[in-house]
């Protein structure tokens, strides 16, 4: 792909959280804007992949009385080389005036999430795998109207160490009467080594992706319209409490303390006073970057970083010159090591069951009813495997087990699962008497607890909850230390803390409707042949709206990892549905025969005949006055038409 940024000033995808004016912190201070958010740009950088697959197969078949025996072997050699993309997701917080006057980089603080290899070498992909599959099958015709299918398959990938992936299969077809047939199957189906599964796992030859998140301050601490400048405090990480409006002198004069739990607060002009002896302070609202900092302060870029950190009571290294040469604080530093593979690695597999009945009503009409059940097990994904349970408790902060671990460990393993149940009713009338007709209805329920192969869960902890004690804030009289020793409790930061000794499966906090799940689908299609070689056909489709999650505002961090998913887990992931989708497409055709071997067909086609405003995006925030929660913010194309000609010979 040759994806390029839509705005040359800033790479990645940017969500603009816009404000009509700067907020006061306190009393009206929030985090996100009072106007609808706008997103622009591309999340991924360019990438390229060269994929080469070599396949071989052999099979044998033998009829033996009432048995039809089959044996086979399949081989697939996978070779993929290339360069993986980086993912850059940015959240910009600014007033409309500042954005217009200063542009996306310098208008306000922005929170940039970077996922990808830090060097070109670490972004390289070199996948190699040999897949072998062996199978044996017996179609046993027990009676004239009863056939049983018995099968056993063995799957093995050279990169997956699992060598016991045996999957039995059973199928039955029973013709109760000449016009009524029941079919059923039960089996286990294993996944295979695939590019989409392992392209970002170094142990399998994928890229070495590290994830980090930094808060950028393009104008020092000036320009923050909200609570974003003290984000570290919001998510429970160590760091200064930073005012977005008051100077150090104003704070001292009024005796102002931090609105988040009390304590000292840093003035908005603190970094502007970090200059060499004899130099004047940096003027308010001045852009500060690696290119101009020496001219502004008399300090080299490295000297300024160290002095700026010391000015707010933080160690050297707290600030960096990041993307675009702008001052930033790595709130979540990149992982210290590549993504590891969990010792419990299992190949994903599905237990599937189906039963259905087919009834012939007339020679050209058939009704079918089918029920499907699927259990998806050992779904692969990543999580922070060493994040300590105590991190979720207020006053403790982000920590790891064992305590001396140097940073987070991101692990790839079989941490997730899903389930699908579907009922399908189908009616088909084959073409006769100049027309055909088909209709089907599907009811489905699909759930899982996965947010994607390479997206971590809202709660990363899996294991037995240890005993934790919530520390009391400094200078808080009569504080009662909460503990989970004898039962669960809710920490003062709002996080639920399970009772000690109970098993906690953090990913289940994301359990909800699958991202692509649709509860109801109804479709009718038909075709009518008219005299003089005219034809009318169409498809009508009505289905439930897509599922979506409510945005978690104010943001919460239930496991204390220092990041928030944006999903309101109290309501539940994908707990809401958009407006239904209804669509009708029509085609009018006229055929002309030119000789015996050539015919021409003129086509007139209409899409979305009703011109319905079917939603493609909805407002998922509950605090936007101009766009109520769940309202449609973007629609699919309206009514369209086209004229075509088809020549067949």
C-alpha cells in the first residue's frame, strides 16, 4: 500500500476533540470537547508484502460395498517477505481558533499512540511455514435413505508446535420421505498458520511491534483547553498535576491545589521559565520545539529536556523530543521486549454443529430450516501478561509482577473465545412459469471477548486475585484502608476489585456482541421474464443495525495499565445497535438476439431505490448536545442508477 497522510503536517489518523473555548479547571474542566469530534488522516503508514504459496495434494478413493473410502494429503508452503506498516493514532485537544491559526501540530496538546517497529529492520516480515494435513473419510450408506459420513483429520504447521490437532467429523443425511431430508454434522475444525495471525509476532517471523503512547506539549503547558495536560493523574500514573490556565504566581497567590485529589499544582508557565541564566522567559503561547529551543532559552535541546523535567520534580528522561520535534512525555513507554508467545499456546479451533431439514413442496418449491452452533476456542490475541492485579487500585499505580520487571511484557496467546448460534429459514422457487423467487430469514447471536488479534483487552489480568490494600491519600484524616481480603470492593477511582482468591478473567470485561454480528436479516430476491425478451429482477434486504459501543466518558482504566480503550464496559461492549438497514435494488433488462451466436442486453439498474439514509456511522458519545447518542452521523450512498450494455458471443 502507498498510503500517505491527508494532512502533510501530521501523520497518522487524528481525532480532533474541539472546544469552543478554553475550560476552567476547576470547576467546568472535562477531558473531551464540547463539539462533535472530527477524524481525519490515515492510521497506517505504507507497507509492502510479497507472498508466495506452493501447494500439493494427493487423494485416493475406493468403493467397498456400501462404503466409499477416501484418503488424502494436503501440503502448503508459505513464504512471505515484506515491510509491515506502523499504526499512528492521534487525539488532538484544542480550541477551534487555535486549530485554525496554528494547525494540527502546534494548536494544542495531542496524545499519540504509536504501534509498530521503531526501525525499518524491526518492521520487516519474513514468514516461513510448512503445513501438512492428512485425512480419512468413509461415506457409509447404511440404508437406501440413510448415509453416514465418518471422518478424521490431522493438521500440523511447522511453526506451531502443536502436534495433536486431531479433529473428528460426523455427518448424517436421512431421507425420511422422498421429499423430506434431514442433514446434520458435528466436527472440530482447526485454524492454520496465516499471515493475518502472525504477521506481527517476531517469534513466527513477523515484525517486532512495540506500542507506546506519548502526550505532546507543542507550546509548553499552554494551549490545553481541558484536563488533558494532567492526563497522567487522570489515569492514575505518577506525574505532576498541571494547570491549563493558572500561572505559578496565580496559584501561589490563591493557594490553589490540584483538582484531582489535592496536592501541589504546576503553573501553565512553568516550562516557559526554563532558560539559561540571564535569559528572559519564553513568551506565553510560544511554540517550543527541537529546532528553536536553543534560540529561545540559550540551552541545548538535551539541556532543556533535563531542566524542564527537574522544574516539575521529575527525573531526567521524563521529557523527549518526539514526532515532529515536539516536546512530549511518554505516558506509556514502548515495551521493553518483543511480543512473546504464551507457554499455553494452542491452535485456534471451532466445535461446530448443524442440523437442518429440507422439504420439497412442489417440483419447483423447496423450504429449508437450518440451525448452526459454533464454539470458537483458543482465539489468539495479545495482552500485558505481567500487569499486576494491584495496578487497578487507586494510589498504587501501574506496576508489574514480579515487582522488579523492567517494563511491560506483551504476550500472544489463546486468551479469547467466542460463540455463534444461528437459525436460517429459506424458501426457493426455481425458475418456472416465467419467474423465480427466493426468500430467507436469519436470526443470529454471536458473542466474543476479543477486540482483535493485535488489540489488547480492556482488562489484561488473568489469574487468581491476590490480597491488595488501598493506600490512603496523603494528609487524609480518618481514612479507612479498603482491602479485598474478605470480599470485593470498589476502589475510590471507580475500579472494581475482585475478592482475593477468586479467578479473574479480565478479557471477559469485553464480552459482548461480535463486531460484525447482525441479529436479524431478511432478504427477498426475484426475477420475472416478460414478453419481447424483457426482464425485471430485484433484491430487497432488511437487517438489524450494526452493533456499537458507547464511548467511556469520563475515561476509565479498569486494570491500571495507564491506557483506556474508550469502551463503556459498564454498559457492555457492542451493547447498542444503530438504526436498521433497508435497501431495494432493481434491474430492468432487454435482450436482442443478433444471429445465432451473439446477443446484446441493455441494462437499467437502480440501487437503494427508496433513497433510504442507511447509517454507516453513529454518534457513540452521550454528551454531545448537537448530536444525540446513537444518532446517525454518516450514511451510505443514496439512490443511484446506471445504464449498461452486455454483449455475449
